[in-house]
């Protein structure tokens, strides 16, 4: 908002007003975007990692989340087709690259700052055009995070599996109790037979001794 406080006198020097994108705000937004994206990638890396049982992630072997991790990483190194002609189409063109673990960072600050200085709008275009990275990520993740989406469906499936396992454990425990009762009865019968044999042997020994 501009407020004109007074009219300029003829003798006053000319005032030049330059209007342009807020480069500082754009840089802050990009850095915030990278941080949040990296948090998701780190979480998925940790939860889907394989290896020894003691270090395996809770989602190791789950194709749904392994595929999500791969799709995210592939998306962020792809080309944006909807930027204005002549603007950067890949993150690497503005100094952002992916590490071995899939996280993103501004690895060339000179290139990044130069692109902000020459065309801050072009940087925004890379993320916010109709097929920009932020737009594509939102579209991808919406299918996972909405009600009845992939995450909810996975949670429901796990809940059903737990209930099924609990049911099978309960059935197995019932069978074990029945087996235990049967063994106890057999042992009691054996004990009675042994006691009877001992008593009979004692009786025979008494008769013979007599």
C-alpha cells in the first residue's frame, strides 16, 4: 500500500519507484520448501531401510512407501514443462541438487543468488507454474494424505492384520490349553498306575515275606 502524503513541489527532485518481486521472501520460501521436503525424504529413508532385523525400518519391504520415496526423488530431478519460455526447467539450473540420500540443498549459492537477481519470478515459476515442483508434490501427496487415501488404507490394512494375528494367537492359546489339560490328565493317570503298581508290589512282597 502506498500513501501519498503531499504533492511534490516543482523544485523537488524526481522520485523513482521500482516495483519488483521480493527476492528475500522468495529465497526464504524456497529454503522452507527444501527443509520440509527433506524432512519427508529422511523419514521415508529411515522407515523403509532394510538390513538386519534390529535396524530395519518399520516400513521395510512395504512397496507402497518405497515407491513413494522413489517417486518423490524422481520428481524433484525431473523437468518442469510449464515454465515461461527461457526460464529454468530444472532445479540444478538454479543451483539446487540432490544428495546421495535424496535430500535437496542449495549447493551453488552463487548460481542461486544470480538467478534471483536476474529473474526472481523465474525461480518462482519453477515451483508454482501449473506443473511446477510444488504443484506436482501437492498433487502426489494428496493421494496419500486425504481421508481414505493411501495412508488411511494402509493403516486400516495393518489394523486388520493385527486383529487377525491376535485372533490366531488366541486360537493357538486355546489349542495349547486343551493340549495341556490332556497331558495333565494323562500324567495323572500314569501317576495313579504307578502308585497302584507300587502298592501291589508292596502287597506281594508282604505275602512272600510272610
